[in-house]
């Protein structure tokens, strides 16, 4: 297959050209619950999930950004059903991360404003790559840690003093025009995720020269960030209109002009 290319077709058609164990990482946000305008195209979730399992390398991961619509007074539960299906076909649910929006659109109805989407990390076996984001410890490490024993007794456990730790699995991003990306053309797509989200996840779960795939490329965020991080990439996008958006967005990058996130 040709790398660093957008395939204007159903992602199933693209994946069927791929050999087994071909992709290092998948980063995508599928068109769940008809919340996105995909021009009437049908989302064949189960078939796509099975093909993703076939093409992903052992140790590879999928970052699946998904949420739930509210219909007839109830959330759909689509995110949970999809997660359970991924497990059913052989994936590990390695981590359930949260994509938290600092400034979400207000929602109506007898519920709090919806601030987050799930970022499920599905792995084929144990992840082969994990480059965690590190932060400073607030208290410069602890000399002792309190733990409960089997019978509930309080024990002190000696731990090595540390000054750094992995961040938590809730990722906070501001979203919207001029924030998710500086690329004005990208906002012609109805739903884009922040470039910083793509950067954090691609850095964490892949290394340079790895191959990243997005089966719903949309406005091209995955392709742009993967390219800037020296990863190879492939994208599928069934809408010609969205392909044209991505082509315009990627043009300065592919022409080796200076671009930064």
C-alpha cells in the first residue's frame, strides 16, 4: 500500500488491501450515534472492528474516541456496547481514558452539561510501546505510604522517594474555533478533535517511523500530527468533501513548509 496517503473510500475497502499485522497504532473518532454529518454513509461498526483486529500488529493499540447521544430521555450506551464488542473479538481494554472538554457546548434537559467523551485504549495483547507523559510530584514524593492490609489494618509501606510521576488518565482540552487547531479550513468539518489530543496519544503509544491509521480521517488531524511527529500514516475518508479539507490542511506540511502544532 502507498503510505502517507488519504484513501477516499470506505475504510473497509482500505483495510482489505492491508496484510495482517500491518498497523502499529490506530487513532480515530468514529461517527457514532449519527452525531456527525457523514452525508448519509453507513457506519459498519462490527465489520470495521474485526478488520482493525486483523491489521493491527501484536502489541499495537487503538485509541477510540467516542461518546453517547441522548435519545428519548436516555443516553444510548453506544460507547459501552462498542467497548464490549472490542473485548469480545480479542482486544484488551488496556485503559479507559477521558477526553474532558474545558469549554463544552451547553446541553439541555434534566442532566448536567456533557463535558467528556471516552478515549478507550484497546490493545492487541500487551502494548509494545508506552511513552507516558510525566509530571512533577506535588509534594516531591512520599517517604511512607499508608496501605490497608487484607483485614483492613493500617500499615506503612516504605516506598522510594520520587520527584516525577505519570499523569492521570483524564486529559483536559479546550476546544472550538482557533483552539483545537489554527487551521481555519479544518472547521469546515463538523467535528474535529484537538491537535493536542492527537499529539499526546500518538507520542504515548507509538515511536518514530511507526505506521498510524485513521479509518475515519475527517478533517485530517491524525494525519497532520502523525506526519509532524515523524510517523508514517494512512487515512480512510469516505466523503470527498472531507478529503478536500484534509488535502488543503496537509498541503503546507507535505510541501515541507514550516508548520508547528
